[in-house]
């Protein structure tokens, strides 16, 4: 594969449109897990999950344009691009190849990813890029893949990819890939504290198992209760009640993320002291998520986080956000 990383000064969006006049761009959202309940370690090495996804308004943009030669040519712009693989390991490139294979054609595509979702930040940016690549390549190639088939391809690529296609809010069960859309009755205001550097999702799961073993409860599927969605949480989403949602947010990976990155405790405390209704680690971290009562409170919490030095930057946004969308 041909690959090149752009410099950090090549700003998201501007670079991609200038370079790819004939291209198709998909915008894809990040997610926060408002409930992430992790079951015991199964014999196949995976954990069962009760996972409530909420799409939030931080986006990557994936542009697909004709490469003029067989294969996938990949470029990336934005912050932290040095941590984004530019080879076969990139989920967006894998998505393009999978779609091409399914339609029995050569990929022949130049993919440009304008990254704004924190890399390895627990917000499923790589999965979002895969969803964006599926949608953008399908439009570019005119392959008209039915949405149900795109979702099936997304599930082959990773358990968080189908959600990035559909957005909104959804309950994920199994390994997260069995999705049930959820009703959301209002707009929620969030602040995300982006950390310097990422955390590896597999190592956070390993740390979760280690902490369970050392607490004496055991980490296997026989010793951990079967994960179930919280009725209070689903109710809070349905009614759009931020205070009730704040009371029911849970993340079973939080202790593991904090154990691997103890400084996250300071980040979480800073947002709580500044008036957030709730603070939690986003997915496997290290991004921290703060639910606030309104937009004004979100600005106050973000300002406190930015002034504290306990994160690289704090971003305000709202949820739910739509899934992958062609621009
Ligand atoms: P996960 O979805 O595993 O919870 P995450 O949200 O913490 O991950 P991602 O930004 O998706 O973080 O990146 C996880 C890893 O996936 C990266 O460290 C990188 O090696 C790999 N990766 C593959 N494709 C991409 C991509 N398009 N953008 C970012 N990372 C990618």
C-alpha cells in the first residue's frame, strides 16, 4: 500500500477537500460509553458486554477519491497522526478492501482521513474511520450496498464499527456488535478531556481482569455476573434527563484505566469540582468524559480543565450525534 502521513499543520477538512476534488467525504462521530459493563473472561479470550453507546459531536472525515491505480493509498492529517497506522493495520484501509472484495472489484482508492477524534483515546476513532471508509467508498464506486449489508461488513471489521455507522444511541451486547437502537429524548452536554498519549484497549481489559483477580472476586465468566443494561440508564436517555443519566453512568474499565494512568484521578476531580454532574473515563480511556447540566456549565468545566494542566485540551460538544453521513 502507498502511504503518507501529513504534517500536523495540514488542518482537518481543508487539506482533504483541496486534495480530492473528485472525492466523496463521509463524516463520522466519536462515541462515549454511558454504560460499559464487562462480563467475565470467556474461554475464547473475549468478555461479554452490556454496552450503551452514545455518539458525540467530535468527528473524523474520511474522503475517498479515485487513486488511478489498483490498491489503497492512505493519507492522514490532524493531531497524533504518528500513532495512526498507515499500513494494512489501518481500519479504514481494511474497510475499503473488504467492501471491494465483497463486490469482486479492485479497491483503486485514495483515502484521506482528517482526524479530530483523539487517537487511542477510548472514543473509537479507528472504528469511526472504518465506518466512514465503507460509506465513502460505496458512494465513490457506486456499489449501492444495502445498509444492512454495510452493517454486516462493519461487524466483521470490529465490534465498535456498526455503531459508528448508525450513531445516535444504541445498546451493544455480546462483544458489542449486536446493536439495538435506543430512543434519546433530549440533547446532552458533554466535555471531553483529551489526554497526552493513548491507552491500549487490550491492556486495559487485561488490567481489569488482573484487578478482579487480585480483589479475590475472580475474573472468569463463572465468577462475574452476566452483564445487563441498566433500566434507570435507558430511562434517563429516553427522557433526556441529564441528572438521572449522571446518576446511572458506569464504566467497568474505569478502575483499570486509572490503575494504568493514575493521573486520570486528577482530571476526573477537576471536572467534578468545576460543576460537572458526573465524570467518567470514556471507554478504555484515557479520554475523560464529563456530563454537564447545560452548555454554559460545559464551558465552565472545559475552562477549568484547560487551566488545570491535567489534560492536553478540553472539548465541549453535544450528544446524540448522527452516524456516518456523506457530506
Ligand atoms: P478502541 O476502539 O480499541 O477502544 P480507541 O478508541 O481507544 O480504540 P482508536 O483511536 O480507535 O482508539 O485506536 C486504537 C488503535 O487502533 C490505535 O492505537 C491504532 O494502532 C489502531 N488504528 C487502526 N486504524 C486506525 C485509525 N484509522 N485511526 C486511529 N487508530 C487506528
